[in-house]
C-alpha cells in the first residue's frame, strides 16, 4: 500500500474522524467534555492494556532482537530533547526555562499517539515487533530528565549569592528538594508505573491467564482509543487560543520538530534492523510529545515555566499533526530508508 493510500485510510478511520469532529465541536461548545473519572479510566486502561500486550509478546522475542532497538530508543530519548532545546534557543524567542519545558515535553513520548499508530498499522496488516511497548517505556524518562536539566542548570548557576550566605543556604535546600520530587514524579508517575506494571504482568503471566483478559485489554483497545481521542479533541479545541502565547515560532517548532525527530526515529529503527512497522513505531515515539507525564514533572521542577504554552503546542499542534499527517508520513519514511539501506 502506497503512502497516499495509507494517508487516506488513516484520515477516514473512525478514531481520526472522531478526533476531528471533537475539535470542531469544542469551538462551539467549550463546556462539553467527558467526566474526569472516565478520562482517567481510559488513560489507565490504555497504559495497562498496551503494557500487558507488549509484555506477553516480548516472550517470543529473542534478547538480541530487543537489545539494539532498546539502545536506539534510549539514545533517542537523550538526543531529541537536546535537538529541541537547541532549536528553541536559536530562535531567541523562548526563555531558558520555557525552552527546557518544551524540550522535556518533546523529548518524552505520547501514549495515545503510540496507541493510534499501533491501531493504524494493525488495520493495514503491517507487522510490528512485539517489543515496541518496551521502547515506549524506555523513551518516556530520559527526555523529561534532559529537558528539566537543560531548563534549570543555568538558572541555578545564576542564583544571587549573599555575602553572608543567607540566600545560598535558603535556595540550595529548596533546589535539592525540588529535584528529588521531580525525579520521584518521573520514575513513579502514573504513566511509567502503569506501563512497566503491565509489561511485567504480561511477561510473567501464563498464556491461559493472558488469553482470559485479552478480550478486554486487547480486543476493546481500538474502541477505548476512540473515546480517549474524543476527549483529547475536546481538549485541543479548548486550548487553541493558548497558542498565541508562543508567538510566531511556536507553531513552526511544533510542526518542524516532529518531522525532524520522526525522520531520525525512522532512520534509526531501520539502521538497527527493525521492520517497516517497527521503524514506523519508533518514528512515532520520537515525533510525539508528552502531555501526561511531562507536565506533571515540569510543574514540579520549573514552576516558572509557561506550562500552558507547552501543552498547547504538544496537544494543540503536534498531536493533531502526528495523528493526521505524521502516521502515514513515517510509514513512507520507514519504507524509504528500508529500501535505501537495504540496497547498499
């Protein structure tokens, strides 16, 4: 199937159509939204479901098959926020704190973009390596850590020091406490914890136990994704006005960054021996921006960062771009790199 056909199939799929309709509805009925309890349930369901399915599937993968993709995912987790931070600082429009905040969001990953990619590739009968859920867990943490470090390290270096030592003694304990709370949020936050829990449970559980819960956690996953995209569409429609806070450069960055990161992810996936589907999923992870785990960590580490601007970019521009354009684009890139590298 060529890239145009994939793009048409993706744009006319039920999850994408529901998302587009929800964005439009939110512009006219901003008060419409799903109850928070349902939204939280859907997030937990997708995290556990993807984790359990990935953990169970990892059993059939050989260690050597997982090693290089895992190392590649880890490297991307460190490199992508560095690229994002560098691009933002080149514009001279964003402060160091806001650049670090955006780098943390774009260095981390989006569970829903990942789930949408899996659903699209499965609907197109494109093979995906069973361990891709583990790559999601691997890439979730480094991007946030690097972004937070880049956004705070220079500020700490510039703290005014009182000759009597009053300011230094007051600031340093607060800084250390904030860093501890930040890393606790990153490592023990809902996203990483539930995903790792699902991976472990799926890996340890015997086949009979997995098959008993698969109709709920696996078969219902595309339908639950539709509900989640409905809520995200309503959230995007309500946040579009926040994009003005970032000025001219924010929407440009929110589109250019996923293209650059996705291209790097697709090339890296093919280079380490992944299939077209696997390289596509690595590209999707690289191109996505977090709006669940990263905001929680950034709000703790960088309270002065403009969190609304980062969420508006990640959720209002990058997520729709990846959902509508990125998914078929990355399939095409993965196919191109597979042909180019395979012909050498």
